[in-house]
C-alpha cells in the first residue's frame, strides 16, 4: 500500500490539512453532491440514493458534479454514513419525507451480539471502487478526494433509535442502563468504521472525514465516558495510514477540546462557535474546518459576502479549510454556492505572500 | 407597587438567586407541571392546554400540582410562551402531534406593522389572576412562584416560521434580508414581553424566567447583532422591578458570555456545558441554574444518583439552582423526579454550615 500523503503535499486542500501555507484557502461543502444541483436531481429521477451508492460509475459521476459546477478544492465521495450497517446485518431503507429507517433497531446485548464486523473489501467493495474511479478522473488536477464514515456514536444512534431522533433517549438509556451492551456495540462499530476508512484511504481517498454529526446532544462527561474512547480507536487507526482525518460534529461548542483529544488532523466546527475562539481553545497543533451557517447561502449577496469575510477574518491563515458548519440544504441556490467558492479564493489570494513574510 | 425582593430574601430559591448561602440547594424543574404527572393528565381530559391557561383556578391548580407531588422549592406558572402572540393579533392553535401552529406567519414589514403591543392587564389578565391565586395558595410556605415569558428571538421564530422549526431558515432569512422588518418585530416583541413580565412581577411572581429556548441555533456574531439588544431591552426592564430574572437557553455553550451581557440575575445552562466551566466563564457575579440531562431521569437509580452528584460537584455552592438542562419529557417516571428532589436536598444539606466556615 502506498499513500501519497507522506511527501509534502502540493494540493491546496492537503496543504491546509497539514497546516502548511497555501496560495488561497481551500473550500468544499458538506453535501456538495446533492439535491440543490439540477444535475444531481436528474440522476435521482433514475436511481434511488442507495442505488447510486451501489453503482460505482454513477456514484463517481455524482461525486464529480460539484467539482465541475463549483470549482471546489476537494470532492467528497458520494455515499451515506449508514452504508456499513447493512453488512453489519441490519436492513436499511430511505423513506421519502422521513429519512433513514433501520427496521430492527439494536436494543439488547443479544441484538449487538448478532452484528457482524464486515470486511470492507468484500462487503463495501462498490464504495472502494467509486473511490478508485474518482481518483482516476481527478488525475492531474489539484482537487483532493475525501472519503468518509459516520462516527461510532452517530451511527449507533441510528441503529438504536431506528432512525433520526430528537432526544436520543433510547440511545442514552442504553448507555446508562446497559453499559456492557453499549460497549460491545461501540467496539464493533469502531472496528467496522476504522477498517472501512482505512480501506477508503488504501483505495485512494486522500483524506477522510469522520462525521459525528449528532454527538452535540451529549453532555461533556457523557461524551468522555461513553463516546471518546471509541472515536479515538477509529481516529488512531485511520491516522496510522498517513491520510489526514477531519473530525466533525455539530452543536459541539462544549466538546471541542474533548474531540481534539479523541483525535483528528482537522477539527470541523459548526457555525455556532466562532473560529477565532475555536482556534484559541485548540491551539496551533490542529487545523480547523468551517464554519459558515448554511442559511447564509439564502441571504442577499452583500450579507453573504460579509458572513464569508467574517469567517475568514476569524480563521487562522494557515491550517484552515473553508466549509459550511453543516451540510448544504436541498434548495440552496447554486449561484450562491458558486459565489462562496469565488469569494473564498478571492479574499485569500494573498495568503502565500503573507505567510512567507 | 410593592415587591418583596428588596428585603433580604428568606426563601431558599430566592436566596440562591441572590447568591446568598442556603440551607440546601433549591430545586425545581422546567415543565414540572405537565404530562408526566397523572394528576395533570386527569385535568387534560377535561381541558385543552389553552383552555387551562384561560381559567385561572385550573391553571393555579396545575401550577401547584408538582409542589405537592415533588416537594420542589419553586412553582412555575402554568402558561405557554406563545400566549402573548394572540393579543398581538395572531391566531394560535396547538395541533396534537405537531405542536403550536400560527396560522398567518409574520413574514413582511406589513405583517409586522399590523402587530399590536398588548396591554398585559387587559389582554392577559387571566395569567396575572393565576399568579395572584398561586401566591395566595403558597402563603406561609417556603416555595417561590416563578413567572415566565419567551424571549424575543424564540417567540419571533414561531411567529415567522408558523410553528416549530429545525433550521430556522425563514427567521434567519428575515434577519439577513429584511433587517428593518426584523428590528420592528423584535422591538414590538421586546416591549410586549417586558410589559408582560413586569405585570407578572407586580401580580406577585417572585422571580421570572426568560426562555430563549431556540437561540442556540444562531452563531455568536448573529446573536450579538440580531438578538442581544432586544433580549437586553426585556431583561433591563424586568430587572428594574427588583425580581430576579433567569435567562435561559439550550445549546448555548457558545453564547454564555453574550447572554450574560444581555442580562439576567441567573443564567440557565442546558446539560451540555458543565457548570464548573460555565462558572469559570461567567464568574461569581451571576447565579447559575441547571443542568441535569432530562434523559438521566430514565436511567437506573444508581446512574441517576451519580449524575445528580456530578452536577452538584461542578456547581458553585452559593448561587446555584438545581434544574434540568431543559424540560421534563412527557413520559418521565414521577418517582425519578421525586428522587432527584430528595437527592439534591440530601447531598447539599450541609451547605449553610459550610458557607459560614
């Protein structure tokens, strides 16, 4: 296995991950391949979300759409954080208007016992094939490919609740009332997700993002006790491959130091906590990703411009990847997304000079 | 107008608000009058939520139910944060399974123009009558009565969205795209809510809580620009009456200093940010309320006990009011709620001695 990251990276995105000076701040968007793009909606008239992920040619095409449409500095693999639950032994369905449904939620020690730790090459080979196809398509271009997986807590919350949740009551009850079953579930998830991300890196993903999207629902003591060790297990395993890892969550203003402790080359911050404060709290030893409010893309151009400037003004010049604080909403105007890419590059075009001073 | 707070308060709850030593930490719960109590459900078979709030005798009875059932140190007026929107000129309905619905949402400057600033005595006199009835019923007992209102942002979000929201997109769009209309709306709300809380204090509420439940959805810069001045306007007006004011929100780990700047005798913190960190950030000049995770009440007794102890261990001994981080969920076991009251009093029974050392 050969990974490209051991040499000094030349890509703008990978240099920012490594906290090296850049010619301009790299930018990409969570859910940049998605419903807001007409060319994505055209593909969705033919295939469901799960069908796209099972057809590497189609998934690769969708992954590349925003690269062409927006001029972003990174592509993110088109997939879903719940894909690994199927080879673990659960039945996953996307119900329109309701989101993901897991038909037999995991609630007991016996339910956990039945779960497999899949082999990503055998069981999620179509995803790895998508990674290879996208890398080939991006050859010779300064656009990095990011792989991803859900973090153990966020994936566990869907498995235990059976779908999206507001209060995460059943998940927290399992933590509190059945700590052995919780430990077994989180251990199986950590092993599954570490192997899956490692396989993505080996297939050619140049960075990976660990999405702990819903972990902000936990108190800091609960995070440390019931989640941190398992996220750490995944992050350590993946960092050993040499690819940078973005560790992301929303509503995590109270968890930033603990998430950093768990690991990650880059910490993803949502729009709530300003990046100057995140930087002051986490120090220079880690890069930051974020953190425009996705709703700012619905604002008048001059307000959007001010908000983009404010994010850049608060961010460190070295070690910053511009992104939203969470995913693009389905009806975001494409022109606004494209305008943000241009603004970020324009407003930071003097960064190399500056860093060399 | 005579308010009792100007003298040194003797009530455990009011002493904690004033950061005076207490014989034990006071405790009450958001939504302590609600569906988890069988005696509340019995009343709801006869009256809808809005009907209860319009009948002072019934509202007073519901307000007092948890005082008898739990032994809490404060009662909170039974009402709803959206009651003032009706006399402002909007039609409010509670739709089962959906929550509050405002039938003609406020979206334009003309919509804002049509809103009235009600006179709480004329338009919300039934709420003030409930305050008087509860105070009379609590005479001679060490149980304080807390009044409340929604904060301008949280009430505005329902008025603009037409009901509960996930992303607050329409609300944020109004801020960004129509700042004059937003300013006019927030000013009318600030005046309405300040007058309403002042009237509650004058009717006998011994403290009031300003619920900015959903303000955590905003970035810190947006909070400072679009919300803080209006919350401050309410808080200043109410603090002038001499009653302590609890300033509460959820998901506000990134906003605590700004919320304190806006005002409040007590800052309410949800379960996410530990109270030792909140205390370190806000200093000794303000009391803290919180912050057990409401889901901890579904945990086994020994886990619940540990969680209660952890909250108390992290809280300051002087100037702490024990509460949940948000409201009691409808199916919380009553025995667990009662057990928390007993634990808080038991674990802190030595506080006076300690404070006198």
